[in-house]
């Protein structure tokens, strides 16, 4: 059934929350409930199962945490060791830590015991917390099942089960683990499933685990935040690093989250920014949990202004004052774009999302625009030493028209480094950009033969063939030493 609520319910006081929770939300500066909170909280206080679909940054955590805490307050008892009353399953460590913190914050006046367990760290402290007794357990699927198999956690007394960011759990391959968790919890329970998108697999999962659920859908699954100003720069791959430095050097960029597709790419971009004098750190799955927590703390506290991340940071992270999101690389899954830019423009604030799109990513950009049902304005065009921006992208797996070069893979290149045929970085020139058809700088021969081009009717010997170099124009750039960056940069 579709959710409905009285028109008079326009503040937290009208939702039926108890005084300790009202004081907690007031302490957090919440004035009016978000739509997902407004519609979900009354239903959950009635004990209904719920299927919630809402974009990121809409306040989903408070929507389920507040009524759950009120449920626990009605029948307080000493927490049993290793036996939680509430289980919240989330896909990532960062989201687990954040959800647990929210429960602790909202339940401060109720003295509710909260524990969080996830992989990537030693289990000793987590086992100790479970043995002391816990009412709310927030967990990632793998570590939960691991500790369950060791006898450190029991799920037969779970009263409320929450599956948060269910579609991301699907993307990360956790659905088999989720099914194992479902088989271990009691059939008589309240179940909540929240997801930013609703693919068929998640819809089918919901049908199997929810009993006569209320359904709350706040926005179409793949729309972007209305308060996020979006733009895209059409740019060569080689010129991206320099453009990023120029964009992030602007005074209006208070705090920015930069996304790459790969872990290696995140490290390289962060290193390049530091070399260019911009304080930046990288976060991704290869970092230890301690490193990730320290990096996030530094970013939240403003000691690091730029955070470079993979899509591990695209969901669940709530960072106040995040003014900009930059897609250094366009995601190849359109929904990930929605989640990425949802890190800014949260809780009614405005935000700016900038994407850097090279010729090979144009197909991804078109997929995104089709998915979000709007065109992303072009803020500028920047050509570099890989040919004109917007060159046609060959079908996947087919060679491009240049006869001497094999198909390039989509693996990230060193930032700002041109590529030789065969994929190895070419030596960087010592001076400004050379003419495309001119000789190599300082008269040195090219390091590898290139195909001879027609030149006045006489061919060149292979070992004297010029290597490609950026066209000398007012809109060319080589790394961070480039010239003009197009309109709006």
C-alpha cells in the first residue's frame, strides 16, 4: 500500500516520538522531518513492515533509527550477551560506522547499547562488545556470518531487521549472504528494506521477506538532487589532471570529494594533487580500516580539504559542508553517478557536481543523461594530445581507426602522461608542447617507431618518424602546465 499521513504532521512533535528522541533531534539541529522521515516514522511506530525507496541524502537513517529506538524504550531489559534485539545490515564499513553512530546519538538519553561489526579489522574488540550485551547491532554481511559461525553472535531473538542500501548489497554480491542471515532470524519480526534503486532482484527479495509492507517512494529511483548544480567538461584524458588542479584551486571549493573508478587511480590523483600544492588524501578498499577512519576524520574536520575516493564513498557517507563533488572519471554504471553527486546538496543545502569526460567516456555520459532524464550542461571544452574531444568511441573490444595502435584498455594511465602504442607511458617533453607534425624536442629521435605519414610525397624511415605531440593551440594543455581551459574554468 502507498504511505499516507495527516497534513498536520509537519514536524517531529506531530509524528508521535517520545520526549527523549525529540530532544535528541533538536540537539542535532533538525527542525522539520524530511519526506522519507515524515512518511516512514508513523508507519514504523505502528510496527509495519516497510519498503522504502529514496535517493541518497534524504535522511533514511533517522527514518528507521528513531522509531526503532522508541520500540526498544517500551520494553527495556538488560541486554543479553551476543543476542541483539535489532539487526541493521549494511554493505560497507563506512556506512556501518555511520549508522551505529546515528543510533548512539539519537539514543543518548535512552542509554541504548549499540555495537558495530565489520571486516578489515581484528575481531577482538567486536567480540568483546557483543559479549557485554547489545540491543542494536549494525553489521556488514561477511563479518556478521563469520562471527555467527564462531558462536559470538546469535540471531534467534532479533525483533527488528533492517536491510539498508539493499541495491548496493546486490551490486557487491552480498545477496546470498543476506539470504543466509534471513534464514537465521525469527520469522516473527518487523522488517525494513531501504534502497536507492529498485532493480527486479531487490523487488523480488522484498516480496519474499516483507509481510504486507507499507511502501514509501519519495522520488523516482534514478533522479539527482535538485539542489545540486551539475556540469561537465569535455576534456582529453591527458589534460584531466591539470584541469582538476585548476578547478580545486578556486576559493569557492571549500571541501571536495573526487571520484575515480579504480583504487590505483585514486592514489595517483591524490599524489598529483599533493604535488600541485593541494592537500588531498585517498580512500579505497585497499586501505586498512584504521587508515580509512583517520582519513575520513581528517576530511570531516577540515584538516584535509580534498578526498579522492572510489565508489566506496558513493553511498552512505554524510559529510557536512561538502561543497563540491568531482567525477574525475565518469562511472560506467549510470546509477553510480546519482549516488556520487548525492554526497553534496544534502539536507537542504546546495552543492556543485563537476564531471570530467574524455572521448572514451562519452558513451557513459550519454547513458547517465538518459538515466537521469536530463542533459548535463557543458561548462567547457579542452583538447590535449590525444586528439579532439568527443572523438567517436569505438565499440567495446574493436580496434580504433588508427592502424598502428592496438585497442586501448580502460585501465587508468598515469595522470597527465601520454601513451605510446602498446600502452606504455611516453617520455614527457622537457619544454612546452611540440607541434603535432614536427620533430621531437631537442632533436632527439622518437623512442619507438611510429607509422610514416605522407609528407610531400616522400616517406620517412621508421626510426625518424615523429611521435605524436599535442597540437599547439590556445586550448591545449599538457598536464598541469596547460594553457586555456575553456569557458567557465
